C-alpha cells in the first residue's frame, strides 16, 4: 500500500462526513504519559468524522463527537467484515481517540488537509499506551466499529443535538472499500464515482 495513508472509505451526507484512512504497518516513536516509546504498529486504521461548514471548510470536532476512532488490522483491509485489533494508544477507550481539546473544532480548507491534520494531531498526542492489549482482537469488525457510538458508551454523555448528525454519520447501505491517495478526497463527485466502480 506504500508509505502514505490511503483513503479506504469516504462519504458525505449533508454537512456530515466520514473518512476511513489506512496506513501501512510501521514502527514509530510516540509520546506517552511516561516517556517516548518505540512501538510497532500493524496496519493502522483511523475513522475520522467531521462537518462541512457553510463556507465550504471542514471541521474536526474531537472525541466528544466521535471525531476519531483508531484501530489496527493484521493485513490490509479487504472488506468491512474484517476483524480489527486494539491499538494500544486508544485501547483504554476501546478505540475512541481523545485528542487534545485545543484541536476540537479545528478548521481546514480541504478534506485532504483535514485528514493530514488529524493524523498529525494523533501522532503528536501524548498517549496512555496499553502494551498489554496492543494488537489484541477487539471483538469487532470494521463495520461494527464504524457503527459504534464511542462518545456515548465511553464518555457517558449525550451528544448535543446540534452535533448529532456529525457524530452518527456512518456507512452507506452498500458500502465498498476503495484504495485511493488522499488527493481523492477533494476530487469532484463524478470523478470519484468513476474510480469507485
């Protein structure tokens, strides 16, 4: 799949959007609550939810609105039914990524820049790394993880009504994985549709 993250799924409905990104297996130094750690990651999967502003910009809303869920897979995704694994950076919240709140409502001029910015924020976050569960099966498929309401289950609160559409956007009725570069996100809808077929 190459060194760069790839777009595996993308959907917008109204002002709500969801992007699923997959990055190849890699070893990286991350920040932790104790000290920097050198960690081996399997295929990393980031599920990003966002809203489209009235001016055509793109806003990441953070953990309280299911803004980012992180997991891993043993090999590149083949279908939405593939089982996923805990990523030790976020296993304490079953995959819900609690990025620094300074970045809640971060606005970007394009979808590609939003995806890149969210990944950069995640890599630079100081994680409470769980080495015991890192790489263990989480008991969910990619499909069920996308449908999971992490903010409600983990954080124990109801999402404000004005944010509900952005937190709940999920998959289309017959979702298909794609395998595209990040630039795919900002191509026209007609062009994206041709490449998905």
